[in-house]
C-alpha cells in the first residue's frame, strides 16, 4: 500500500513537472512570438542602410544636375536686387538731404560710390541717374540688362522716381 501510494505520488509529481515544463515552453514561445512581432514592426517602420544610401545618391545627383542647369544667373532676381539698391539710394538722399548718383555700366553699377559687380553672364546698358536732396529723380530713363537667354528693362519715372521692371521682347 505504501508502495502504491508512493507510485501515485511519483506519477502526480511527474505530471506536475510535465505541466510546468509545458507552461514554460508555451511562455517562451509566446515571448519569442512577441519579440518577432516587435522586430517585424521595427523592420517595417525603418529603412535599411542600402535604401538610405540609394536615396542619398539620388538626391546628390539631382542637386548636381539642378545646379549645372541653373549656371546662368537668374535675371529677374538680379533686377529685383537692382531695384532694391536703387530704392536704398533714393531713401538715403531723402533722409540725409543730400544729392545722390547712380551710374550703370556694362559689368558693374555704382550706387552712391558703392560698387555692385554683376553676376557672371549679365550685362547692362550704360545709364546714369541722380536724386535731389528731396529724394526726387532728376532725370527719368530706363536701362536694359540681359543674360544669354532673356532681357529685362528697368524703367524709372520722372517726379517721384518710381521704378518698375519690364520683360523685353528679343
């Protein structure tokens, strides 16, 4: 009887060990599954090194080709700079109550003795303008600047000296 009892206890102990062993295996399997899911999510949300390098290469190529295609200076931007400098000299003549001069040459301009060198590829027709001590233009006129592909004209009106740019037809 004692023997039967010991055998029965041994079987129960063995069954409990098996149940615990199975539970551990299931728990480990679940942890592995959770870990794999996290890794899969991480892999789906990120980029590999090779993908990043390919994207970087494409961006570099686009930057190089864009820069080389825009090698000729942008004439509209240049003309806006000329307008801005013109207005600055006009405002100075009014504020300081002094006469100021602007001289436009082929490759540079003098805005009240300050030299402004044109970007490469831009050429302007020579012209000269002056402001009275009240900021009014003394002589009206215009001048044309051009690059390899287009030409634009800056027109200065008599009186207040307002300035505007116009696209010229070639």
